[in-house]
């Protein structure tokens, strides 16, 4: 039985990747990605709105992953990422 529920996952210290880009019309927007969930992306007009608004989308994403039995990589979990610093000196 999995005791990790949606509240458990929502309270993890996710690795947020914040950035800025431009839409097709050249207007800037801000985005948040989560390193541990490569499919996650949330966009807003300002970085403040992005930070304030990404959690509901994260909740929906996690809920779908839980319902479908998709493994949720937790922050700090070994993701078997190659050591690029060592491989490409």
C-alpha cells in the first residue's frame, strides 16, 4: 500500500527552474519547470505570477501521475543522470 498521497508530494522541496522567454509575438513570459518532473511547465506574464500560480497545476499533474501509477521522482532521488562534468572535462 502506497502511503504517499497528494499532500505528501505537494510538500516536497521540488527543484524549480525559472526562466524567461518570448512568445510568438515577441512578448516576454516567465516559466517554471520542475527538474524532477520533466513534463511540467507553467507560464505566466511575470515571475511573481508564475511562482504564485504553479502549485495548482503541479497538484493536477501529480494527481494524474498517481492515478496512472507513474513513478514520481522525488527531489534528491538518484535519477541516474550521467556525470557530465566527469565525462566531458
